[in-house]
């Protein structure tokens, strides 16, 4: 399941003409900043 999520992130980055490694690094650094009780709308800002 984890690999499917990673593949999905990589393909989403490619589809949006982003560099996959940079996008995943961005996601992994920004997610912890949202905290445990983030509103669902906060995740929209992380989408490409």
C-alpha cells in the first residue's frame, strides 16, 4: 500500500510537470507543519 501511494505521488508530480523528488521532499517537509488536527482544506495547498 505504501508503494502505491509513493507511485501515485510520483505520477501526479510528473503529470503536473514537477520534478518528482523535489515534490516528495516538499510534501514530506510541509506535512509535519500542518499538525495533528489540520483541516482538510489545509491539504489542498500541498497538491500540485
